[in-house]
C-alpha cells in the first residue's frame, strides 16, 4: 500500500508559471506521488497553498561524468608543449586510479546537489568507471554503478544511468591502454553489467537505465550491431566528433567522417543522443537533424577543452533537437551552459540572438524550451509542467535585481543572461523540495564528506 506521504496531495501556488504552452498567471499545481495531478490557471490562492512567485520546469542535464567533479581546477596548467583534449585526458587517467566506490559516491553526491541548486532536476550519468584500480571486475559488476545510484538517492536528483561500453583505444579495435583499464568491457561482460545496473536502479524511484557505446574509437562496428539486442527501447548515448583529431582518424580508418559513418551504419533515431557532434560538415549537420537524434551540447566543458563550436544555426534550420549537459563538471551551472551556448554562437557568427526561432522572439525562452524538450527526450524522461508529468520545478526569486520589474516575456532572458543561478530560490524534484533559498537541504553533510574524500585523493 502507498504511504501517507505518497497518497497525500500538496498544492503550490505561483503568481506566474511557464507551462508547456507558455506563461500563465495565478497557477495552482496539485502534486501527488511525485507527479502533477492538476494544473489550474487563473486560480485563487487557497489557505493551504504554498505560495511562490515564479515557476519553471526543471532542466535535464543530459551528459555528466560525475567523478570528474573532483578534478575541477587540477588540469589548468600548461604542459611542455601545446595542451589539448588529449593532454587533459592523460591527467584524467592518472587521477581516476585512486577513486573507490565510497569515494565515487561522495564525489557524485556533491556534483548532484550542485546540479539541483543550479536548476538541473535529472542527470544523464555517462558512467564508464566500472572496475577496480587494477582493472579487475568487482564481485558485483554494478559496484560502481550502485555508488552513482546511491549518490542520486542522497541528493534527490533524478537519474538516467548510462553504463558505458568501452573496449578499445582507437579506431580499428586497437588494444586499450593502461589508463583505460578501469573502463574496459567486452560485449558479454557489458551485458552482465547492464543487468546488474537494472537491478540496482530499482531502488531509485523514477530511474532509467540506458546504454552508451563510448565512441566510435572505443567500440567496434561488430559491437554496434549487437547493441540493439541490449537496448530494448532504452536511450542510447555516444560521444562523437568532439575533436578534429577524432574526425581525421575516422577518415583514415573508414574513409568517412564520424557522424556520416554512424548514420550509415547504425539505426540512429530519436532514442539516440550524439554528444558534442562539434565537427560536422554541412551534409552531416542536416543528416543528423533528420534522424531525430538529440545533440548533447556541453558548452562549458567544450570551451574548457578547446573543442570548438557546434554548428547550431544550420542544425536548428534543419529542425534539429538539442539538450545541455555539464560533462566534466568543471563548473556546474545550468544557466551558464545556456548562456555560453548562445554566446558561443554569437562569437562564431559575429551576430546576436542566433538561437532564436524567429523575429521578435525571446532568446532565453527559445533556448530554455529547446533544452527542456531535447534533454528530457534524450534521458527517456518527461518534461514540462502539465498534468501527469513528473513534478520537477524551479522557482525564481523575482526580487533579484536582474529580474525585478520584468514581465514574463523577459524573465528567462534576465535569468540566463544576467541573474544566473543566484536567482534560483527553490527546486522540487519528484514533488519534494530539495533546494530552499538556493541551497540544497543536505549541503553541509554532503560537502563535508566530499572534502574529506578530496583531501585523500589529492594528498
């Protein structure tokens, strides 16, 4: 039988709320068992209503490597030659060897409360840290996955777990190197990992388990053909075309560019999320948009790693879908990802308001709505404030100087381009309030545990 908490109905009243069809005033939201059971417009404040000023739907973070939160600020020293993604990766390989399951849980929990505080209410955890430091499987194949699940439970964030298949070090099924030993699985051990992750994730309400071939350089064509047997309607995520060296190596190996090769050799559809896809030519850009796949864009990390600019203008013109992710978690901030997404396009095109859907439209509104829709679809979840949907809500403090006096049509522009996460007041995930006054309810305990783990890691 459901508990009294699960069967009870709570009501929230917002002076204004962003619903699936736009802004509405005087909105009462009735919530039971983690979902909206009623959304009433033009309502009247009732005595039992909890009142707030402004509601937004929670955002999906479609791409995270939680363990890399502990690396923030540790890879910003120039090496003896020019630095790149590939030199950053060497730092990551050295760092990862010291992380235990308990340490991973502590690191991920801190990352996840920071996500909630910035307006992310679900995370897609692209998880490839599977084995012990010697590369041996744990007795439970999902030992490290269970640490991620426990961290999501402790923070309260929604989780789409994406266990990664990582078998090779380069195109043409090159043998993995020593730095990758904690990641490596063959197709049979990956299937066992996936089964174990499915069982572990049952402990977390509203969780999803997808699949994630790491990249075309880390899986073989034969493995890609086997993955549909494991997917069974799951979300499918893959890194692709992040760096020019990857594009060049793919051409040498196959005679085709990465996105072109993938679309020609896999059944890419709207269940897929192509992470980064930074370096596409015009034909690939249109082809990807037409598949219905979501582009997983991570502007802060892409800037930090020097990846380049995604061809957003052409992709949107072709009807493409996108969402945002925090990837390396060097800085976790939903509004900053959205701001940098638009600003990157302004720098690339030397223009303004590039990602709007038409004249006189709000850029903030369009990129927020686009990322909400694409991110939820990529994570096998739902989005928006409407009856039947999961009750994930972000409230804004309209007394913030950058939001004061603004009408609804300017609120998202003010939030994304001026106020940022400092304007976030409360965050509800699955109907439960996790953030109050901009701070997670369990921040002190989770942060203390993270600090203790980090001090050991970098000693």
